[in-house]
């Protein structure tokens, strides 16, 4: 199958194209993260809602093997819904996600309330980034355009991402899935260390959105901080061609090769 996942009831078949850069037997974090968003979006809400925040805890490396998923509504209300998504491999919990949805309603906001625009080259002007730092199969289903810096090269970066491969067979890629799939590339967007000598995988991912992105391209614009004791942070502002709409943070695990 060309899509990353095929879902049959609560069982998930996984394509080899889900593989990540750290271990070819394991999935790229963007793959199960976007699957968790897909599952959360299938949960009915008492009123019109959209996803405002996603938190993904990667409990264990997620294998390139069949998964099962389960969902639970933790709080259901007229204004918010908090739900949980759990992904398991051979009965073992590998991903625990919580997703916050917020009621959508048209508001007469002040006319001087404007979004911050992106003062960087857009995806049509920015050069293609081949992401040579990563040999990940998942990356073959993404397009990257570098607005500042380069993927995997140490220093603050700003890179546009577009999901080109279908994530769940038979379903369009939702805007929240686009945002989360792109956000998982934060540690490579603003690498603070040389990948040839260090690994800096993420143990989690939190994405918060003031609104959903518009269009296919999502910009990650940010930096990484590295602590002295094996932990770090990758911190991104998220934007589309209209302006900035969200933030993403990853907790990093730092190891010498």
C-alpha cells in the first residue's frame, strides 16, 4: 500500500514508508502522531469543535508492525472535549496521546486584531531542502523548502513542510494531521548538534493551535536548547502562508554516538 496506514476496525496495518531515521525497524514519530490525530477526529463531539492541542507521549519505539488503537473521552462538554488515544504493538502501549478539542463559534473580534505575518520566503520562493541528514523512508513522502538554514544542520531553522503521501488509506489528510506531522520534524529543523556525532530523538510532542492551518504547507520556525545532562528542547512557531497559528515543543533525549 502507498499510504502509511490502513485501518481495519481498531487494527492498523503499517507500510514500510513509516520508517524513521533513528532505526529502520521503527516508525518516524510523525507517523503514529498523525494516526493518533486521525483517531481523535473520529470521536463524535456534542457541538462543532476543532483540535486545539495535541500531546503525544512516545512510550516506546513504535515498530514497523501491526498496531491496535483505542480511544476514550476523558471529558465531554459543550465547550471542550478531552480525549485519549492509545496505540499498542502486540498488546504493549507504545503511544499515549491526549487531544483537546474546543468549540468553534464565529466571534465579532476587534478589527485591529491581526495575525503576525511570516517575514521569510514562502514555499514557492524557498529552495528545496533534500533533507540529506535523514535517510528516513517517511521523509520520501514529504516536501521540504528551506526558508532559513537547512534540515539537520546545526542552528536555528525555518523550513516549510508539505505532506505528499496519504497518511491513512481512504482518508484525506486533515489540517490538524498536517500540522502534527510537520511539527514532529522540529528537532531536525533546528538541530543544535551534529547528527554525525549525536542523536537527539524526541520523547514527546505537544502542538497547540490558535487556529487550524490553511493550505498544504506548514512552516516550522524555531530553535533547540540543549541542557548539560542529556535532555533538550526543540521549540517551534508554526505558520502557514497566511501567518503564524501555533507552537510546538519536543522534549529531546541527547546521546553521543
